[in-house]
């Protein structure tokens, strides 16, 4: 009997396999600190969170796990992040081969050719990029932390957090669920981590285009959209966070600390999950702003999650084109084909549906406030990992819900996008048009 | 100097004029009960709520206003509801004339021809339909209420609530902000009111098509979509409400009361605003369900508000078509043109943006819970009028916010839809296609 699997099925099964293996390793006694217990659900939750680079945790990573356990988590993060970034970029390449000439040309310009050799070349490029970036910032962070903890622990902290930041995992080993709140005024740590998060969240295809820009002198519409949406969200997020929290959580900080903390909190919902201020102390309006940023997330083919900057961008441009009275959706003097707008719409609506459904279920299972349930669900779906504090106290039913949401949030949008791109076809029969009154 | 106004500008100015005139009438001493005061903001709020058939109130309609004041409110409701229904249907007709043959044919089939005579004919048909429907149910309700209050007050209650229900206003004169909670088990009152709400919310074009169905033997795609979405939302809303509240607010009711109350509470968020159970006692999950129903609202060209059933339907069908691997959006063997999907998307996203923005502002001005702010804002935007109890306690800033939201929610989607339909044009330059990675 021969079983043939689609790439999407391979992806789902592969991730599920790595998660299960990770959960089993974390259940070994050597992973857990003496005097603590790790049940299956806790191990599964932690492994899912690491592989899906979500970062939500039910036990404190810094104090519950031994050094061995932390290494397991680090490896899971790296495998999950790298695997996802490579797979997403490959999907992009295959999609380009299947459906359009232009995309393929952009990729081919970077990679020369798309075939088995091209795949190997691509994965190697991703690997080299990852190692160099993580290595450099691990040293920067280690140098900074060695002042506080000596070089040995400083190096381990540097490596762990560089990997966790670049892969947008957001898991920390500072201890006490504190994340980076102890370093809210520290520019070396917060700016290094922010830079790693942004770079990891751009998507490898865009990074390659930027790298080759000096030679090619052109950027694809995709790359320009990614850069513009990313910049807008970072700027808008920083300004709004500062305005909303100036006298609240930012109140006790000096001016440069206020700005640094606002910028950092605008970076992390997309979709890193570190925080340098106490999330539970934020106002409802700020929390909702962060929910929106978490939902949008990072860019396609990156380590980040969410519905993706380009999905958000295509929807925004559609509104803009309609408001301008145009019949086509236009961007940078290019027309976006209808089915791509439909696809963005589909990804958006299905994601809204999933997040709202799980939030409502959590309201019931956890008897929590709606905003709190929405925050944790969006955080899980967008593989963000920020928490208002609900996650460590989840009931078993709630844990299972969040595990499934993390998995769906990591693989769902990508496989959905891939499946939608693959199966696109004109109908055998093209029906006559008919209009409907809307609005 | 000659000033020429677009139909949309006439609509906005006309509604604003009626609201101001109503506010001035309500400020007359004869409108207010002895011993009570009516400030300008209260009068403006009440007049806006009546003309926009929203139904949110800051003072109790049954005890604050005299019979004269209540008559003013009733007239404002009728002018607002009729005016809006006529204008929306006329817009539909003009839109049909401008942009498509098929729509015009459907309308013309009902109205014979579209010209000045056609307009007069149409408005007269709307008027006759309104008077007959309201008259019949006013008598039914009056007969029921005369048992409790005698024929004189019974008749006034019957007329007021029939008009208020058919126009989807949802303003009651029962007293004490109680709405219809005293009649949760009463089938005559709740089913009569529910029927009026549903009929008023279908849109006049659909009612006409249904009326002519025996002769024409066909329904337009528009009418079929309206009927299908309406039926689905009523059924789904009833079932979910019953499931979520069976042991909560429905707990003390007999079985048929549970079902009757669930059905009634599924009808009213779209977008009538009466309630037969205490809204503040509902669970968070149920409140969010009602927010979704309020946001979707009724059908185009009706007295109801919201983004409209057809907007929701077009978005849902787009997702369905994409999931089925089609390149076109197809429905009932008809293809929906891309710009109509874009338009539905635009109405949806701008509405989400408005509702979220106002909710965040209310969180700040009223220091309220996010869900509470979202509920009142959606209720105002969708011209629903349900309240968790925030509205009577609004600060002046909050009142102004809600007044503007009611006005925008009543006129915004329609004029937006009209403006978008009017200005649609192909670009002079058609740019080459370029794809973007989404999801
Ligand atoms: K994360
Ligand atoms: K209403």
C-alpha cells in the first residue's frame, strides 16, 4: 500500500511529530527541577508552545525546567522556527512555480533556479542567515548579561534569548514569569531583542531581496508592501501605546524609557511575546490595540504568526481603492487579481471566526472576562505568547483549547493559503453576473 | 449663487434637520412631565435616537415624557423609518439605473417604470404597506393590552409599539427602562412584535418581490440571499441563545417560555432593540453573540441598520467559494462581480473600524469595561437600541459620541454604498497584475 501525502499534510504531520517527541523529552525526570512535577498536558503544552514559537507557558521556564529541559525547549524553538521559515519560503517558491511567472522570477533572481538544487540552496541560505544573525546578537546580549551574572550564565542567557527572539518565540528564562520587565530602561537588551524580532518577522524572501537590492535595484510589490505595512504598524503602535499608557504603566519611567518601552511594546505583539511592562496593568483600550497588532502579526515566510502583514495590507488597499472610486484593486501601479483579494478576505474571516469561537469557549470553560479570553486566544492564534495572566491558571479543557489554537494558528493560515493557491481554477461553467444590494 | 446637492447630501441634511426640529419640540415644557428637566443634550439624544430608529435612551420614555412628548417621538420614529426606507429603496432604483440592467429589471417588474411617476408610485406603495401593517398589529396589540390597562391606554400602547416595532426603533413606553421584560412568556405580544420587526427588516424591495411572487414566479438573487441569511441568523441565534442561557436568565421560565424568549432575543438584535429578558444579566458569551447579530443587522432598504444581511452574505459566500477552490464568487448559479465583493469588504471593514474606534474612546471617557463599551457602540451603530445599562449614565462626552455613532450608523453605510456605486469606474490605465503572498 502506497500512501502519498500532500506537502501540507507532510507539514502538519512533521510538526505534530516534533511536538510529541519534545513533550516526551520534557517528561523525562532530568528535564524538571527537583521537587517539581511535569504532567503530560504541561509537557505537551510547553512543547507545542516552543515548536509553534508561541511562547505561552503554564509553568515558568526559568525556574521549572533544568538546564537540560531548557536546552530541549531551545532546540524545539529552533527546529520549529527554522522549519516553518524554510517550509513557508518553499511553499512560496512552489506556489510561484504553479501559479505565476512574476513571483517565480523574483525568487529565481535570488536563488537562481527552483529545483532540488534550488531547494537545498534555499534551505542553506536560510540556515546561514539564521546562524549569523543569532550568533552576533547572542554575543551582544551575552556581553550585556555577563555584567549581571558572570560570563557563563550570561552566555547562556544571551544564546537562549537571541534564539527565542529571532524565532519570534518569546520564551524567556529570566524566571518568575517576569519576561523582560526588569530591563524596561535597558537599550542594549530591548533594542537587540526588538531588532531580532523585526528581522525574523520580515520573512526570508524579503530579507533576500533586501540583501540583493544593491545589485538588483528593484524590490517586488510583495517586499514593498511588507516593508510599508511593517513600518506603519511599528510607528502607529508606538505612538498609540505611548498616548494610551503615558500616565499609566509608563508613568514612573523617564522620558527615554517611556519611548523605549512604547517602541518595544509595539514590536512584541507582532509576534514575539516578550514584554518589558506588566501586561495585566494595561488599560482596556491598550489591550485591545495589542490584540489587533497580535492578530495582524508578522509577514509571510517568517518565523512570526498572525494573519500576516500582507493580508492586512491587501484588505486595506481594497478599501482605499474602493474609496477612490476604482474598479480594480491597485497598488504601486500594479493590479491585484480578484482571487487574491478573495483569499486575503478568506484568511481574515476564518481567522476572526476561529479566534472569536475559541474566546467564547474559554469564557465558558474558564469563566473569564471576554477581553481576557480574547487576549489569550489571539496570543495563541498569532503565536505571540503575551499573556494577561490567564494561561498559567487554565483548566485542563482550557489548556487543550489553547494547544489546538497554537497549532492551528501556526499551521492553519499557511496551509490554508497553500491549499487555496493550489486548487485555484476557473469554473467549467462561468455563470452570468448578478448584482446584490450591499451596505 | 446656485448650490447643487447630491442625493446623499440631501439625505444627510434632511435627517439632520428633522432631528434638530424634533429636539426643539422635545425641549418645550409641554413635552416633559412636571418635576422633570430636559436639557438640550438629552433632547438631541432622544430625537437622534428616534429619527435614526436606534432606540437607545438616556431618560425613560414611559415616565420622563408627557403624552405630547411621546407623540413627538412617535412621529419622529415614523418619519425616520419611512424616510429611510423610501430613500434606500429609491437609491437602489437609481443605482440600478446607473449600473446594471438586471437590478433595474427586477425593480421595474415590481414598479413598472423608474421615473418621476415611478418614484411617486414607489413611495405610495411603501406608505400603504406601512399603514396597513402597522394598523393591523396596532389593533392586535391594543386588544391584548386593553385587558391590562383598559381600551384607551391599551390602544395608545398598541399604536406606539406597533410603529416602534415595524420601524425597528425599539423605543417602549412601558416605563422604568423595562422594555418588554414583563411579557417574556406572552406569545401575543412577543410574536406580534417579532413579526413586525422581521417584516420591517426585510427591506421593501424584497417584500414587493414576495408580494408579486404568485404572479412572477421568480425571486432575484438579492431576495433569495436576504431570505436565506435572515432565516439562518434567526435560527442560529435562537439555538445559540437557548444553549448559552438555558440555566442562566432562562432558568426560571417554563419550556415554551424558554423557546419564546430565545427566539425573541434572536430577533431583536437585528435591529429592533426591544428585549424580554434583562440584558445586563446575560453571560459574556451571549453578549458577544448579540454584538455579532447587532453588527450584521437587517437587510438593505429596510428600517433596520447594521452592515446588512447581504454584506454578510457576500462575505460568507466569498469564503465558501474560495474554500471550494473556485476563482469566481458564485451564488445561486450567478457570478458576483469583483467590485461588489470589494464593496462588501469595504463596508465591513470601515464599520469594524468605526465601532472599535468609538468603543475604545468610550473605554477612556466612561472608564467602562471593553465589552460594555463595545455593546453600546454596536447597538448605536446598528441602530439597535439594546443596552447593558451604560447609556443612561453616559457622560456628556459619551452622549456626543453615541449621538454621532447613531447618525453615522443610520446614514453612513447607505450613503457609503451609494457613493461607492455611483463613482465606480474603470481606471484610464489598467496596470499589469502582480501577486502577493498572503496568509
Ligand atoms: K511568539
Ligand atoms: K432599533
